C-alpha cells in the first residue's frame, strides 16, 4: 500500500494499455505509480495522452518489480512475453492484472500456473467479455435454468483490422484463436459453466500478411455434453463482431435477443438493451469493472474468480484448435 492506496504500475504501453491506465485512474483505492515500455517513446505517449504528472517512468520491468510502492502490476506487452513476465512479477510478490492471452503455449501456461500457485499470487485476466452486462445476464439465465439443457453453443470472433509488428508472427501471437478468438472461446465456457473437453480445428491461410492462418474454425465438445462451433477471423472486410448463439431445450440466445419457453405467447425473439458497445476499441471495454473487481478482491484478501487458473481450459482449447488445424483436423481431448 502507498498513501493508503494500492500502488499500481503498468508495463507495455501499446494500444490496450490505455484501457488499464484509465481504469486505475478512475478507482479511488488506486494510486497510479508509474509505467514503462521497451520503447520509451511509447511510455511518453501514454503520459501525454492522460496528462500524467508526478509518476515514475520505468526503464525496465525489473525497475517496476523492485519498486516497493507497487502492489499491482499490469502486463500489456506482446503475447509471447506475458507468461515469463508474470512469473517474474509473482516471484517479486506483486499481484497481477494480466492481459490475454496468459501464454502462447501449454508449456508456458503450465509453468506460469505452477509459479502463481507456489507464490499464492492473486491475478485477474483481461478477458473483457466476462464483464459485459450482456454476458453476465446470459450467464445468469443459463445458470438459473431458463434455457434448460444447453445443446449447442456457437461463438465467433471477427475483426478485420490492420495488425502490424509482432501480431503478424505466429510464434509471438500464438495464432488466430490465441490472439483474438480466445475472448469468445473463453466466453462460451464461462457462460455454460462447463469446461471444453475436446476440439478439432481447421484453418485458412489468406495472403502473406500473417505468417500463420488468420482464419480458424473449430468443432467443440463441452464436458456437460453440449456441442459447439467456433470461428475466428483476423482478416476480411468485417468490423469487430463477437457473436454468441446458444440453443437450449427451453430457450435460445442470439447475442442480445432471447426466445424463452417461459414466455409461451412470444412468436419471435425479443431484444434486451444492456448498453453494451459493440466495439473492438479498448475505450469501450469494461476495464474499469475489472479493476474495481480486482481491487475488491485484494481488499478482501481473496483471489479473483477471473484469475489465470480460471482461463487455463479456454487457453488449452485454443492451443489444441491450432494444433489440430495444422495437422489433419483430428479430435484432441483436453
């Protein structure tokens, strides 16, 4: 604690970092201590963007970890660095707000979860769809049995925007589902309250902008018996689109539209507006809700239910989809 507040710092000053910084600045129990990046000009750009005064600009991640004022560190670096940096933060006694994905391989993920467990580190993942009001309502309806037995859960992540640098490299990004589609894969398991038990994948290479297939699809089996079809596209002329379609014996969800047996008089889907912005912009994501939740967990001395461990299954599903797609499309059990 610093000045009676949780000292928060951030490492990695790319696009998503703005969502983290804005959330810390809004929380009355947080003091934003400082930030740093591998490129100092990136850090200075964030300072200018938010008009930050009297904060520390770190020249290395080690400087953040050695700063006793820092209780919580956000890790917003390229995907392939997340796991190793989170391991260092855990060993340094910091609590962690980790951007997705937690890792780009099973080996990285297993080492990370082992260290977090050993050091009893509290973590929260930047899986923003879990915190959307619409997602929370969908989960509640399913948990309360409004859909009855869920039969089919289809999710899509489509976002044909320009991505440069490390995102073009499969070894660094992890692949299409790991880079972006992990949001929707994780949401499907989160909503159903059931882990994914098996997947088979397929992929399409489009052009040479990415050195990996930017289009991936998967057939999915859930532990509770439900089936699913997932798709992810990082290319194509399509704005940010995250579809969630769930069919149950007593009801169906099509994004923000609902068809429930309870309302036997209805003839078509009805729509509920929860104010969710359909945007891929970090300023439209619920980062303030994530920070508020995590700080509440720290004040109560408990780990978040949205921690790294809670996302292991969805991460391993993404890895398995990519592995299956690069082979013969075989089923892989998790």
